[in-house]
C-alpha cells in the first residue's frame, strides 16, 4: 500500500512538473508574434529603403500580420478543438519559422508583405492553442491565477522581446532580426511537441467552418484596408468606398452564415450572454487603445525628443513590465471579487494614463510619460485577464480552444484597428497642426510639401535632402513645426483613448454581471503531459 501511494505521489509530481514545462513552452512560443512585430516596427525605415517599398506598402506591412492573426484566430481555435491542440500549435510554430525566414531573405516589399501575412496566419494557430493548452493543463479552480500568470509572463516577454530585437537590428540589421522569432518558434514548438500529450481532446463530429473563416477574414481585411487608405487618398476615393463596402458586406454574410451553419466558426448565441458581450467589447476597446498608442509613442520619442531607437524601446518597457507585475494581482482579484470591478478599475487606470499624455509637447519630461506608461500597462492587464477568464468560463472545457480564439481575436482585432484608426487620426490632426504652424512663414503649400518630404526622409534617416536646397532657417522652421504637429497629433489620440476608456468603464459597471462558470459535459480535458 505504501509503495502504491509512493508511486501515485511520484506520478502526480511528474505530471505537475510536465504541466509547468508545458506552461513554459507555451509562454515561449507565444512570444514569437511580438518579436516579429517588434522587428518590423523597429525597421520600417531601413526596410523601406532596402526594398524600395512605398509608404502604403509599409503601412500594410505593419498592419497585415495583426489583421491576419485576428481574422483567422477563430478558425485556428476551432481547428485545435477538432484536430488536436498540440498538432495545430506545432504546425503554427513551423509556419512561424518559415514566415520569419522568408522575411529575412525578402528582396521586395511584396515578399515582405507576404511573409508578414503568413506570420499572422501562423500566429492564429499559436495564440489560441497556447492559452487553451495551459488552461486544460490545470484545474478550473486555478484558471484565473494561471491565466494571469501566463498573460503576465507574456507581457514581460513582450517587453524583453523588442529590446532584444532592437539590439540585434542595431548590430546586425533587420534581416538578422527576423532570425530571432524563427529560433524562438522552433524552441517553443519543440517544447510543446515533447510535453503535450498525443492528440489530446478532440470534438467528434465537428468540422472546420471554412466559409465562416473566409467571410470573416474578407470583412476585416476590407474594413481595415479601407481605413488605412482614407489617410492616403481621401474618404470618397473609389478604393476606400469599395473596400469598406466589401468589408461590411462580408461581415453581414458572415453573421448570416453563422446563424445557419451546422458547425459555426463562432457560436453567435454566446453573445446573447450580456456579461460575455460586455467583456469582449471591453477587451476590443482596451486593445484598440494600446494598439494605437505604442507606435505613436515610439515615433514621438525617436523623432520628436530625439532619443535613439534603443533608448526609445527602453523608455517604453515600463508599460510591459507594469503589466507583467500586476498580472498575478489581477488574476487573484478576479477570483476574489469578480471581473466587473477589476475590468472597470483597469479601464479607469488606462483613462488616467492616457490623460497624462494629452498635453504632450517636445519638452514633456520623461517622468510624466513613465507614470502614464505604468498606468496604461497595469490598467490593460487588469482588463484582459478577467476578460479572458469570463470567456473561458462561459464554454465547456472541450471547447477551450474556440473560447481562447474568441478572446485572442478580440484583442488582436482591437489592436489592428487601433493601429489603423488612431494612427490615421494622429496623421490627420498632425497635418492640420503642421500647416497651421507654418502659415506665418510665407511659404506656399506646395513649397512646404516639397521641403517637408526632403526633411522627413532626412529625419527618418532614409535619405539625405534629395538634392533640394533647404535654407537653414526654413529647415529649422520645418523641424520645429514637425515636432509641434506630431506632439499635437499624439495628444489628440490620447484624448480620444481616455474618452473611450471612460465610456467603456461605465458600460462595464452597469452592464457586466457576475456569471457562473460552465462545467464540461465530459471529463476535464487532459492534453497536458505524456508519462
């Protein structure tokens, strides 16, 4: 009896150890998308110069990965539930390795754009499966704590990943930078292959809703592409109108099909649960705010306050570090007092952080930015942790992959739309402030535009003045107007962000109710370890 008890105890210890090794592998592989995005965002200037790509192509390079991730994540989650979570995640890791290597050897902007699209598709398999695997590995009573720890460590990786990417990009160039996510994806995928068991739980009789996946992706691609093009060609340009029309039509077709499909990609009845709907809305809007804030802040530090790329990354890191530090607290509070109060408090923190950045100027002291970043990071993790717990608790455990995909899709879609919408808003506000600032100079709009293009290239270190002789006094005026206008534009998007967060906090406070966790109709999923 004693020997049997000892063997049982050893087996339990071994399984627990394997669970945490699987947890670590999922954290590692989940960092790949952040790393590849960091390399892209840090290297826009050199990549555009080396590949001869247009500004429109480069803006799509920034957006397309996140967009494809959000568009196909639902399909990735359902595929994991149907075909096995380990299999889908490992295939996603292999896809990430291929996409990163393709980006590293790209010779044209279109090839880079293709690589970023494949990156997004691979991440659509990785992100929901990583969360689903760790959720299945631990008991439901531990769910909020484990999810909080997972998101916290992922946030810390999101801080360190761009830092490592910046070091590699500065030392070896952007092509070498793309080798980082390839190596991390290979390591994490190998860990999942070793420590996750066989095929795990499958849902018999289900099939992948291909029509739903395609209509959802077409809708999101059309909308975001149209939004991006508004800033380049105007609201009434045929490209914009056609793209938005295709997007809206595809999303309407998606909703129509999902209501009739036997195995829908998205169970639309889930949105009849008011708590789930409000939680998802909160996750989307929080991601929109964060997604729209990071890139403008990075450019503000580099081009307005004239700090180096590496220093700019260091100055943004406190937001991710604050999120990582506060994540376990957010998980514990969610389990103790419920998601409603935690989400509302997180949104108020995000509004406070955004408010501190409304009055940005070229001389804004860094301690003010630092406090804003800490509030934004802590607030964001206080939103996404309980949102994930609400969504995962609303479905049976055998559908955890689909639930994790819905949660991840909300975050990624919000981030992609934030990058597109708020960046377009920043550029519109900054352009108006720029020409207004230069009105007393006596230069015509055409002269300002020609001189500005040359100076912009010089500021971004993409080229010299292009042969255009710019008097020093005019150069100084243009540079001063640029810094002023960018600061005004950035302040405008943070004013918009603060308003969004406050309105969403009110929605959460009055619209989100406590919910009971849904237990599985079958035994708990056991896709954790192999003996």
